[in-house]
C-alpha cells in the first residue's frame, strides 16, 4: 500500500496494495500540463540527457517528477537498502528533480530482462502513471539491455544511480579539466546505451540487404563518440603527466602533502577554508566541489605542508567517474597523510567510512596513513565523542565554529613528524649552502660548533635525508661529499654533473 515516510515520499512495498488515493502533494499535474498515455512511446522530460557532448552540461526547463525504485537482493539488509534509497532521493533532489514515490522489492537475484521482474515493472508503471512521473530512477545499476526493456514497458525514461551521479557532476564541473573528466565518464556510460527510435530511423532487419539508414546512423554516432573518447583520454593523460611533474617538484622540497578526503557533504571544503582561508565554494549539497584545491599551511611546529581538498565520495560511486577523475585523485595517492573527514551527525557514519575506504582502495591509496576527523561536532556533540572514543587517535572538530581545530593541527603535525628522520650532520664551515638547505628542507633541532664544522640535528623527510646523506655522521656515508654545484642542482630538481 502507499504509505508515507518521515521524508514525505510515498513508499510502495511488496504487500497487497490499497487503491491509490493521490494527495494534494502528489496530485498529477493535470491535463493542461503533461499526461501519461499508456500507448505513447515516450514521456515528457529529459532527466539524464547529458546535453551537448562538448560541455556535458545540462539545461533543464522544469523539475521532473521521479519515482525511485530499489531492490534488496538475497541476504542484504533491508535497512541498508532504505538508507541507500534515502541517499538516492538526495541525489535526485541535488540533480534538480523531485522524488514523488518509492517502490521497493525483495529478490533473491536480479531479473535478467528487467532487473525487478515483469510483475513489478507493471506495478511500477501503474505508480508512475498515477503520479504523472517523468522518470524512474533505480538505486541498482542497470545493464543497457535492462534499461531498454524497462523504458519500453514503462513508456518513460528509466535510469540508474550512475546516471544521476553523472548528471550532478555535469552540472557542477567548472574547470576545463573537470568538464573533460565528466564528459569522458558520460561518454563511457552512454556508448553501450546508444540507440535510436524506430520511428526516426529504419533498423536492421533479419535478412541480407536489410541494413537501413538507422543502423548506419548508429554506427556513425558510435564512431564519432569513440573519437571523442580517445581525444579526452589523450588530454587527461597529458594532464596526469603535468601533475606528476608538479608532484616531483613538490617532493624536491621539504613540504609534505596532506589530502582531505571523505564522504560528499561531510564538510571537507569548509575545513580547508577554516585551515587556510582558501575561499573554496561551500554549499549544503552533494558534490558541490569537484576540482582539487591545494593551499599551503603552516603547522604549529613550524612545518609547512600542502593541503588539498578533493572530490567527495559516495556509496556506489560509478567506476566511470573513478577512472575519469584519476588525474584529480592523484593528490590522494601521493599524499603523506589523509585527513578523512566524517560527518559525525550522519545517521550512518560507519557506512560513509566504508564507502570512502572502497574508493581509496580502488585508486591505490589504501596504504596511505589516515587520520579520522569527525566534523560537525557542534551539531551532534554526543555522537562526535562516541566516535572519537571508538577510534583512538581521531579528532572531533567543527569546521563552522572552529572547535577542535587547534588540536587537529597538533595531531597532524605529530603524525607527519612520525614519518620523518632525525639526522645528525657535520657540515664544513665553507658549506653554508648545505646549512641553508638543512634549514630550508627540515626542522633544525640543535646546532653546535665543532672543529670540523657545524654539528646539527635536523628533522627531515626521506627525500631530504637522501640529499644530505654525505654529511650525516649517524650512518656511514655512501659517496663522497657533494660539491656546491651539485647541491644547488638537486635543490632545483635537476641533475648537475660533478
């Protein structure tokens, strides 16, 4: 029967249904707008149509009415399905449409043809027609064949969670790199789903000589999209090479890198603004920030670090997006420390953490040291304390009020110092350039004057320790002392022959 959750969205379950009684909130738009005719081949609305291929941006003229569909498979937890459906409703709202109903189902396994089975599809069509819904969005990933079969039966667009997330990314991408990444992900999603209406083009028949212009047009479109995919992949590979060069240049200095990661809308950009006055866009919506932003931060101990904000993660993040955004996510892989921001007020913080961990493992950042930061402690202080007690070494903060920020900076400094080396050096008095290098690339803890030169204790990372190895006295030197020219060449990131 149609019931109403706390969110106000009707839910259709698997139990026998009562007659549908529309409420004022869910009344169809009426005959003057757009009605549903079961014999029509299509329905009003273009939700999920990604617009121009050059930009991938979406231009909507109205807010579509969306029916959400979800399936609990096998022994999966029904509560987990409900939480995922809640998030799907937020995604749809962020994309610019209105969820008006939910249809949920329990199955042992997906139906090959329609994912949910013929009977459930008919039920879904009845609900969509009663509520004059424009599109049905599935929380589960659909194959191209399933999507085509569903649209034929439902007489309206059938999309999955992947399409919605791609839709949101297309709206929020602002930089040329971000737009290219989103467009590439969209094209990879669309290619296997490329098709034309039979009314517009003739289709391939069952015998020799029956290939019509419709099939020819499909092949032309497919080749055109493949050329565009190849071009975008080439452009993004070039961007990755540039980022790799920048990363090497950063590694030649003593500044370590910290990447802020976490679930979307956990407060990552707000935290970066609080730490560095970066001025990054902050909005209370999903995926408000897509482009990585890096700023320099001075820690209380005097160390300088680079702090980067990254795109937020989400449950069931499309593989196409992870692949396309690898150039942006390289800052996570190359980081010395991950500041994993978790919304302490979220009803399922453990699920958010697990979703982020899945993506980190997928991009190869699973082994990077990680610091949990439970944000929004001002919203739910008790939940923040409970999470900190459960996760030793973590910190509770409020990016909005500044609560806990000083403690966070101190913990970040301590965690980074664990990754450094305290080396004892003897530097000849005529090698002031080396002494300057030690001060520039590390934290000089102690300096004394000896007969052979300055004797200093310095805390440096492994890269700087290697550049100063010939002056170390706490371990055997492996090569003769470098000349002044060689030190200058290493400092600039170039090789200079001695």
